[in-house]
């Protein structure tokens, strides 16, 4: 097709014309998708190697999830939490069981789950630990990404995410990620929680040193501090286990979940914790109009059932080894570093060759969609339904981009 017959350039222009420019998307306009594949308005197909930042762990339009959504759309979509609906209990119970926790508090976006975790930890600190009013602190790591609210960006170390959004929320101490001594030193009698990503996704799939997470668990237990694991991107099968914490046998006090919990259909997030922690919230103290709505619960309970089979965690672990082998083969051939956990890879391109953005543009030309982060790093996070052949295709496309 000759260029002036393509719909993409006009569709890109239209999208840019009417939106705030808080994103810099690749110039591709998607109109349909299935499994690991996307199709644009001109009929060109792309292998999805981002999976909606892991919101699409089960692929696009997974039949079981779509069927659940359709069935629920025809019955009941919203009640608010002022009333109980018939999808609520099963979702909360099955998610709590998957997490090995007593209780679940459903919200919508990841940032809301993080805010919920912060509020619960502070209230727990004042009511259970006995921290003096207004003195609670939470220890976080540099390089973190926990979302975009004003409180959350207050403890970001990314200037793009943070600058000019002050005044900032106090009460956070930032320590180097992976440094257990620094973390232990930052804890004092007013510390209520340590909030960490077990693997830092937005930072480029940064895996902390072995022993770090168990060390954090131990320090938190010894010092009467809650360990909050933000598994919004790392959880629900992405790394070859249900939770990234599982790789080191660590059980946090609070799981923050989101993204894949909504099956790529609806925004669903949740906090899971035991009753001695989540039980500090009483009626009227926290909530959300849409959190735990019938449509969300109907889809998310099917997500939990897919995960309860263990199949997706297994696929991610096994196929992740193939991805690792493929990517490691490119180190020295345009790549300077590779980090892989399950089907999640941070790939550092030699900055002398090209930026991450350029690499993603060239991958797009070859039918693979991925996302850059911080300079010359790109992330690969395909849907967990991807096949061996499709992984090979993605690696081959990257090899071509690096060799060109
Ligand atoms: C680890 C982590 N926490 C929280 C969030 C925020 O989630 P949301 O964009 O749904 O608010 C993200 C989003 O990328 C994330 O990766």
C-alpha cells in the first residue's frame, strides 16, 4: 500500500491534536488484538512485547475472561459498596486464598492500591504500634515507581515524575535499592512500613541482590515494621511465580496488586493482608465508588482462577528461560546488559548504538512492539500466552535492529 493510502498518519495526528502530551507513544494506532498479537488500522500485525505494562498477562481477549465480562455486562455492572453484590465474596475469598492472606480490599488503579497501603500502614502505626500522632515514616527505595498521585510522586527519585508537583507529602525516607544496611539504618521507632517493588519494573527490570528481600523481611519483623510489596507489575505470573517475592520464599505483610488483576479488561487493584493489619480500617475511613464493582469482580475472579491452575506461572518460568538464552546471546552484539525473570526482561542497549526509543521504533518497523525506559534500556514483557516461536521472532527482530 502506498503511504498516502495509509490510515495511520492521520490517526496519529488526530490523537495528538486532542490530548495532553503526557505520553510519547510510538506512531502506531491499534484497532484489534488477540492473544499476543495486535493489528493496526492499516491491517499490519505486531507482536505485543509490552502487554499493557503487564496488565495483559493472559493475552488480549482471553476467552475465559471475555466470557465472564460479557455475562456480567448482561446482568449487573455497578452497585457501589453501599450495597453488597453477588460477585464480591467469591472474588475477595479467592484472591485472599491466592495471596495466603485473611482479607482483601479492592480498588481500581495501581496507584490507588499504593495509596491504600500507605494509609493502612499509617493507621496501623498509630493504632497498633503506638507511633505518636503525625510522626509515621515509611522507608522506600530510590528508582522506585509506585504511580502518579501527588503523595506517590513525593517519594519518587525520577525528576520527570516529580518536578513541579510540590508541595510534597512528608513522611518518606528514600534509601538505595538493594542496600539492606541502608534500609535497616533508616528504620526508627516511628517507622511503620517499608514499601518496595520486589523487582523494579519501570527502572528497567532491576532485580535486587539475592538475599535482599529475605533480609528486608527479617528486619521488618525484628523492628515491628510492615513489609509492603508492590507486586502491581511483578506479580500475578509475570516472573514465573505468582509473586516475585516467591522466588526468595518471602511473604510480605501486604501485597499491592493491580494491572493483570483486571485481565486487560477493567482496572482492578487490591491490597491483601491479614486481619491484624487491614482490620484497622473501619466504615467511612477509606473507599472508592468503583472499587470491587460487579464487572471488576466477575473478571478478576476468573483471573485468580487462571492463576490458581499454576499454568501461567509455569509458562512464564519455562518460556522465560528461552527468552533469557536468546537475549544473552546478543550481549556483546549490541547489548551491554540483560536481566530476565520469567517473561520479563530489561535489555540495556549499547548507548553508542541507539537510544531505547530508537530501538523500539525500529522494532516496530519489524512488527514487534516494546517500550523503552531510562535512556538505552528497553523492557520486554510479552503476554504469558506467547509461544516459543514468537519469542524467537522477537529476539530475531532485536538482533536485526542491533545489527542494522
Ligand atoms: C510497581 C508499580 N506500582 C504501581 C503502579 C501504578 O499503577 P497504575 O498506573 O495502575 O496507577 C505501576 C504502574 O506502572 C507499577 O509498575
